[in-house]
């Protein structure tokens, strides 16, 4: 898809913005991200288009039932092309 994904809203608090930026940094570098910020988890997953979730391109999983933590995994065939700190494309690797 050629859609820019922007993962923050206008009223997002600064500490949540920082956590979301770390998530995007980890996804760009490793194709996975680990976080325990519940607000960042909720916002990030809310802004990812449903087509990526449904097709298994990006997966969200909890390490265990009782934690706020979340593991976000990008399929190995895909990579993130960054536009700015909070915006990116998901592209097929070349």
C-alpha cells in the first residue's frame, strides 16, 4: 500500500509521543518492538490500518496475560520507510 501511516493524534501527551517514537525506531531497525506503555500501545495499534492487521503484515501480541507489555512484529518480508518521527510507509523489502 502507498498510504502514509501517522501514529499520533494532535492532543497526544509528550511522554506518549516519546514511547511511540521508540516503537517506530525499533520497528525500523529490528522489524519488532517491545513496549510496556499502555497508552502508546493503544494509540499505535489504533492508527495502524486494518488491512495490515488482517493480512498479518503487522502483529500485536502480549507476552503474558497480566502485563501491559506488547510485542509488535512486522512480517520479515516488509520494512518501514520513515517519513518523519511519527509517520512511515510499510513496504515490501527489495
